[in-house]
C-alpha cells in the first residue's frame, strides 16, 4: 500500500514539474508569434507617422 502511495506521489510531482516547465520556459515575447490585426494596424500608423514627420516641406 505504501508503495502505491509513493508511486502516485512521484507521478503527481512529475506531472506538476512537466506543466511548470512548459509554462515558464517557453518562447519569449514576440518570438515567432503571429501578429494580431490590431498590432498590424498600429505598426502601419507608426510607419505613416514616421514618413510624414520626415517630409521636407
């Protein structure tokens, strides 16, 4: 009976470790993630501002 409890605890801790490892050691921010439509629109606006700010009139 004690062996079953130890084995169940080991399996539980292995599961918790695997979940923790995958949650916190994943990709960093904007590393291969798709850009949302809102972010694309903001980037377009920023580029438009930069081109109009540099216009020598």
